[in-house]
C-alpha cells in the first residue's frame, strides 16, 4: 500500500511543475509609463503644410481654367489613322467642330458617337496628343455584299450595315442580295430579317481565300442558299457553323462533276450533291450581267 505522505508529496511536486509551465506561458505586456499618452497633434498637418497644399490645388485649378479658356491647348490638327480617302475625309468633317477647342475640355464620348454614326465606320478611339493634336484611330466597316432593289444598289458590310450607294455594276466581285421593291434601305441602318440572314451567309467569305465565287445569296425562313457564278447552288441550311460549311463546300466544289446542280452542306459532315435545282434560288440569282 502506498505511503500517504509520498502521494501528497508527489501531488505537490506535480502542481509546482504545472504552475511553472503556466508562468512560462504568460506573455508580459508592457504598461505605458505614467504621463505618456497618444499625441494626436502629430497626426494633424501643420499650418505650413496646409497652406502649401491649398496653394498647389489653387495653382492646378488656375492652370485648368487657363487651358480650358485659352488657346494654350487648342486643337489645330485632327490626325486620322486606320482609314484613307473618302472615309478619312468624312471623319474629319464629323470632327470639324473640335478645331479650335481646348483638348482639355473635349467630350470624347460625344465625338466618338459622332464618328461611329458614319455608315462606313465600325468603331473609333481617341487620344489627346498634346499640345494641339486630336488623334482618332478608326476601324472601318468591311463590305460583304451588294444589296439590290431593281436598278438601285447599296454596299452592305459584314455586320449587315448599309454603307453607301453604288452605281449599277460596281463591286462585281461581291455577291448580290435582292430585296423587294417595297424595301427602302437607309444609309447607316443595319439590315434585319431575310436580307440580314443572306448577308450572314456570305460574310465569312469577306477577306477569305476560299475559292467560292458567289453571284448571289438568298435566305428563306431557316434556309440559306448561295449561288456560285458557275450556277451551282450551295445549300447551307441554317445560320450555324457557316465558316465550317463554306470551307467544306469549297473543298467539295473542286471535285464535283460538271453535271451537279446543287451541293447541300447543311450537315457539313455529310455533304450531298445532286441535279435537282431550287427554282426560287434560280429566280433570286442576278437577273442580268449589268448588276
């Protein structure tokens, strides 16, 4: 049987060790000395600093007013980049009111809206090139097709925007899209409905090297058809996967027999050629060599 005295001494020794460990774990936090306190005065700027800051602010305001109301930074040059010829001239005309105005006070948002309202301009970005130049970088619309209504013609961009009127027979390399006589295209407007769908059918060809020489394009409901200058109809189906369908058509056309009247690539994985014509597409093809 254990000696009670030894048990008591053991417990006492264990308690001493626990107290020692607890004392070792205590973090000593220094107390502030008497009379010490946070001096907020050090955080407040001095009267000299305040006067210097106010003076600098006033000088900046005066400089801004001078720049705004005098010819110090007046616009003397409008530099147009990205376009040339008539389009560049139209951009300068749209920005003519900026000449003589201060570069500092120009409303670039309003100027951008004015330039992008031009039917031949897709987008524009501006830069104040001090001291006297307003620089504008223009991304032009790209022509994709010729819209035809009787004897009238318009150039239409890849986005379906009506860019400009054309003389009959101009831009022969572009496909023709025919609209009814009740249509009234306006410069700058974006086409909708079936004419817009027809533009989407040929837009991927703009600037590409695909050997598809398109004479006309037709859209009816969910069916897009292009007619090549050889007379071959290429049926594209709906407006999905158009670049792929056109690439497949370009690859197949070169191997087709001369007797083929149409090529259906509405399912690009399974192109089908045949001799049956689409009478509506025949009618919609360019009716004469003068267009």
